[in-house]
């Protein structure tokens, strides 16, 4: 298609101060009707065409920088069938050029309370758990009979499982020999363990037991034998669940639409806390690589 005023233009735009018409060899400036009077040639047709080609090349390059090149897909991953050989887990880049990470796929074993992914100078918490709430109970009494309750940790706070149970006890008031070794812990309703404590006022004693609790009955600190009746008994009970290897289920994380730009020498690491006793651990980064994102 040609311009109405430029039959030899071949459809090329004629804009700006250069408004002329092609002749057999030259492009002339000025209105069409004055081309015979103005005989000063501006440039040859071939040179003008080269200028237009250069302009198109520059425009194409600018468009290429706007559109991300997807001819270099990134798929970087590490999978460990068991306990990771290293922590943090390091992921190696696929290309020696900047990358845009669009999605992250991860499988984190049970028991991990924190999974921190670092991409360059960015940190992503894949898993984060608040500090575990450990059940606790405390109480005091001036008992007068055997098997009198001092402190109770209710069964509603103790799902069935293995626990580290800690009992802290002490006496005050008028302590006699009848109060020595006179605390006991009762669990699962029928089991009991006598706790050591001296017949001395204000001396704290700590006892730790690993117990399998049925989830039905409370933990209770009681007097073991008949006390003096003049001493005040104090007790604190805490119970922390013991993590069992192979229990629980893995956590699957699938993040999309990230668009994180990282350079080839940036960190790609996954840090797990604590290190899981069993696997698998899987982390995969997906996106594209493109040289135009240098110095991300």
C-alpha cells in the first residue's frame, strides 16, 4: 500500500520534518508541487530505507525488553528420600543468567515447625508454627489425710500419647518427718509414682517422668501417706508431648504467581527447624531465565 502523496513510498510512514517524495533515485524535501524548483537532494532512497529499518530494529528491541523471554524454562529441585544430608538445603541454578521464579512446590515432613526459603535477599516462610502451648497446672493445700489432692492437670488438656511430665514440689509451714517423700503422681487413674522430697521447708524438688497417657484420666498430685497436718503442700505439673518418629503427615506447599527475580549467584536455600527424623523433603523452583533481568 502506498501513501496518496507518495506513490513510491511503499507504505512506509513519512513523518517528522522529512516530508518528500521518492523519485527514481532521490528523496526531495518540500511540498510536492515545488519539487522541480527545489533540486537539493536530501538522501538516496536506499539510505532512507536503512534508517527506517534501524528504527524498526530499535522498536523491536524495546518490545522484547517489555515481554519476558520464556524460551529458557527453569525447573530447579532437590528431593531427599530420607533425612536431608545438609541443612540448609541448597538448590543449584539451571542457567548462568538471571531467573524469574514464578512458583514454588515443596513437601515438608511432619515434625518441622519452621521451613524458611531464601531466594536472593528475599525470605519466604513456607511453614511457621507458634510456640507449643504446654499444659500446666498448680495447686496447694494443707492436707490432713492420705491421697488428698494438691494439683490436677485435666484430661481435656492431655490427648492420648507419650508425654514428658515434670512435677515441682515444695513444703512450707511447720514441716515434720511425716511430710518427707509424701507426694505422689497418679495417672491413668490406677498408676502412681511416689516423689522424693525432703522434710525441709521451702526446698524445691523437681521430678521428670516419661508417661504414656490414655487421654481419659487427669494427672493428679496427691499426698502419699497421712501428712503432718501442719505443713502446706505445693505442686506444679507440666506435660509436654513427645514427638514420635513416623507420626503425623507431610505438609504440601504450592505457591504461584511470585515473579521473584534472582541472579545466577543468589542464594537458593531451604532451612528446616528442627531437622526432620525422616523424609522425604522436596523443594522445586519453577519459572524462566532471561538475560534482560541482569542485576536483579
